[in-house]
C-alpha cells in the first residue's frame, strides 16, 4: 500500500509503501521472472509509458498524475500471467510487437473485471468469486491482480481501473 511519493529536485522518484509479509519474497519472485522473461522489463516500460500518455489525455490530468494510475508491479504481474498463458498455448512469445498487441486486447476489450481476476498462481484470468481476496470484492469494477506469494490484491488502490482498461482497448485499436 503506497503511503508516500517523493520527487526531490534531482528528479529521482521515491515511493514508500507498506507491504505484506514478504516484500523480499516478492522482489525475488520478480527478479526470477525477469530472468525467465527477459523482455518483461522493456514491455512494462512501454506499457507504463503508453498508459501515462493515454490517461493524461483521457483524464485531462498532468502526466505525473497519470503515472500513478497503474503500478509497475501490477503491470509486471499481468504480463507474467499473460506471457505464461501465451507460452503454454504455443504462441510466439519472441514477437514482442504481437505480444504487446495481444496483451492490450486481453486487458482491453476482452477483460471483464466483474468476473475475472489476474492470478499467476491460479494460472491466468480466473473467477473473481473463487480467487479474489475478500477486500477486493468491495470494488468489483476494478482490476484485481493477486500477488502470487501473499494472495493479496496488489491493485486494491487503483481507482482508475476503468480508464486503464479503456487505454488498453484504445491501444489495441
């Protein structure tokens, strides 16, 4: 849960967050996934940039404000889930352009936050009723991404889920 965001004059950004038990486990998991999926880092950067541009335009806010609409870890977990499913289906996961387009389709026009949650541990986009942490059912219209080590919804604080999904849909067009 983010509690403080600082941008000193040097331009370095710092987020201070309260995390569940096991932030080191989560960091290790992400590092392992970066080794397994080396294209994860550049695709996350591209998606984050795309979201900042789309959301600043859609919400009529400054780019700095739009940057807070989606967390890099959330996007990373969504991508890991997506990449794992695509690889299992025999898709060409080395074609990064195609993967980016397919990701935007999956989490744009094809994603229904009311019925599905993103869960790497459960193997994909799965039933909200069966796999969503209790706290996330307060906001069934929001994206729910379940952290594989803790089972917590890491997107619980994302108040712009609808705009994020719309941005992915527009990018897919």
